[in-house]
């Protein structure tokens, strides 16, 4: 079956085994899990793939070190296991090993340095317990002052006595992972629809509205999984959430020049909170994050960072750099809302453990958790529906484009397309040639933010992109930098016109 996503409800089924509500990483994971077990699946989202929290992450595949420090050993182990599955089995093409430098500055006492080293060693034990190869993620090591400055020449020299290097996983792009999951689910037979809003749902039926035409229809089903994230409570009244906002800022790479690893900058007054400085694949931008603030009131479609949060991030990082960061260095900023279950305490202290809950009307809701553990969340949600006795297959099921890193390194297509599509890079190019009639060189030439016309056309023909926003803000991430987004607008409009002219 062709692995394509469709906007709207034209031709959608009226009866299925399972309806999945929400197409973030968890919902797309549920659709893949259920379809790969042989269930008929309709997966819908009112907006688009990765419209909500899933596209606002730090783009990391965490090993659970923070949870280990908080004594949440079970969550830490689960994170480490799922990180290994993503990096070695399901998505080697979308993940990579990212080195991290913890600089030992004058503000970091020797006791804190020892505790940091002990924590990173414990994280390596987690890696071993999860069965992840040291070839995939090397162990931590101490580095001298000279080597720390080689890794990060922009570090403040005064008081620097060395550092600790460790490794964790990094995603090419969180929204790209969601899109790949959704297309893989479609390849296994799931019907994946964007611009399809759920108006009401019980455990046996769902009423939907096509957000393009206004058409409504009711789908009869054997089960419903609510994977709507921070909007889950709008579908099931029993769900009570306390969202927290995590903010990042985007810098040009030259703002912190020649940085070859991520940096961890300690938050003053905290023993286990850090601001992360994250160079991105492709080498053009750096993300700095993140905050953890309560998000009160109505849930917006697109959360907005506050100036206070932006200032906090810049100030913390400035303490470890020779040249302080300025507000004018910020070329973009974004914020996401974590869907945390309501409980006592601050949002920073609420558990990141996921929960699977069944409402009085029979709707199964999966909420909480983290991007890294989406696969386990999806497995638990499908199990909770009771629809099948077939075991989960996703632990050993590669996503579309996946291959061992050695095989990916031999591919001759442009590096950006290999990073984003793996072994499907050639399909992306050939599809664009067939769709547009343009020469390959023109289709793969880098545009604003590095994007190519080939991937934009593929976004329309195979990934359900309906408009320019879908292409620039989710199929690619050029929209994270407003200036780049404006420059890329004509290219996105051209891709839409070319793809639709041949449809």
C-alpha cells in the first residue's frame, strides 16, 4: 500500500477497528502499533501532523539521566531502553549521537563536579542496562581545559579548569520523526487524515468534521484512543492536566562559533537544572533551552515564549561564555506545552511518567510521558483497548527510510535528504522529477534554511501538506527563523503549485 497522508475526509472509511485522535508523536505511534498488529485504523488530527507539543521539543532522544537524579529509576530505564531502540533499530536515519560538554567553571564547585561525573557514569550504566552499544553512544570522559576550549572555543576562560564529555541522542527533527511514523503507519494500512476535527467521541463512535469543506460524518469503531496531548481534556472531561511551558531560543551558529558539542550551563541555585546549548544538524543554527513554567488559562494552538523566559535562557548561558549573548542574537524562539497530569507541587516536579486511562464512555486516553518514550506509550494504549491478542511489533520494526548507519553513509544523494529521509532520499528526488519535470540539480539545490524543492514537493504528494504553513513549519523547520521563513515562502508556493498541477 502506498504510504501517503491525506488532508480532509474524502474517501475516509465509515467503520474501523480503531480511531486515533491526535497526530503528534504518540498518536502517530499508536496508529503504527495498531496497524502493524493487523487492526484497521483511522488516525485524525484537527490541524496537521506534529501540530502540537511534538514539534516544540529540544529535538533530543534522552537517556533518562534527569529522572535518575530525581530517583525515578523506572522512568530513567524506560527512557534509556527507548533511546536505544530509536537509535539502533527504528530510526537510525533520524537520530545521531550528540556529544555534551559540562564545563567545569569557577561557579561549579569541585563537589558539584564530582557529583556531575558520578551522575554521568550512572547514565552510562543505564545505557549498558538498556543494551545500547558503546559504538552508538560512547562513555563519558574527563577533558582538560585545553580540550574543553577546543570543543567550545567561546567558553569563558576565567576559572575554567576542564570539563566532562558525555553522549546522548539527538533527532534530526522532531516533526520529521512524526511524519515518518505517520507514513510508516500508512504503509501498514492505517488511514491517516489531517484537517479532520473530532467533534465528539465515545468508545464506539466518533463524529468528525472536515476542516476544509465543513462536511461532518460519524465513524463507527470498536475503540478510540485519545492522543490529543494538551487538548486531551477537551475530548474527555475526566482528564485533568496541568500543562507546563518549555521555551527555546534559536541562534545562528556563528553566535557561538566553532561549537562541536552541546553545552550544559548550570542554573544558579539548582543542583540538577541546566540550560542546554544544542547545535543542530546541518550546522546553521543552535537551540538554547529550556524553561519549565506553569501555563495557566486557555490552551493556545501555538504557545508563545515570554520575554522573561528568553532573558532567563540568555543570562544562564552567558555565564559560561566569553562573549555574553544579547537579545539581538536571537533569530527565533518557540515554546511547547507539556501535557502533565494534574497533581500537587510545581510543574517542574510533576512526574513525566505516562498514564493510560479509560473514560466512562470507553475512550482510552494516553497522556504524559516524553517524546523519547512514545513507542512504549503507544504499545500500552493499544493494549488497553483490548482489540487484539497479537503482540506489539514496533520494538523491532524499522520506520520508512531506516537502515544501519554504515549503509546510510554509502548513499550518494545530498546529505540533507539522507539525514531527513534515509534510504527514501532517492524516492524523494525521483518523485519530484516525475511530478515537476524539472532537472534534478534544480530540485536538490539548497534554498533558504537549506531546504530543497524536492522535499517540499514530496511534502505535498506523500506527506499530506495542504498549505505553505505545513511545508515551512512542520515538513521542514525553516519557519523557526522568521527571516528564513519569509525568504522560503516563494519556494513553498512554487512546490504547492507544481504538485497540484500534476494531481
